[in-house]
């Protein structure tokens, strides 16, 4: 019988949430940055009511893999950052 991996604690989940938001701030493009931020918040709200330890662990591992993808994408997008800011970023 396989041993079950214990579900992550509250501090680990909050750390993952903060890391995803921090990574989303690294995108130079406004649209991608806001999409990443919005998607992170929506995913955590959707999984807020999970109670089964296996589903919590699954959602947490999915979040960790999404963090790795977002980190790699932020690096790639920084290499090809747009030279002109979005209209949403221009201050009057």
C-alpha cells in the first residue's frame, strides 16, 4: 500500500500564492501580467473549499508546476519585452 503524501500546510499554500503573484509581476507586458495575476487569484478561490487531503495535495502540486512554468515564461518574455508600454500603463 502506497503511503499518502500529507497535504500542504496553510503557510505552504500562502507561500505558493505569494510566489505566483510575485512571478506575475515580472512580466513586462501588461496584459500577460494581469492575466497571470487574475488566473492565480481565481484558481486559489476555486480551490479554497477543498477538504480531501489527496485533492489538496494534487492542487498544490499543480500550483507548483504552474509556478515553474510562469517563472520560465517570465524569463522568456523579458527577453522579448515590448518597447512601447500599454495604454493602461501610461500615466497622465
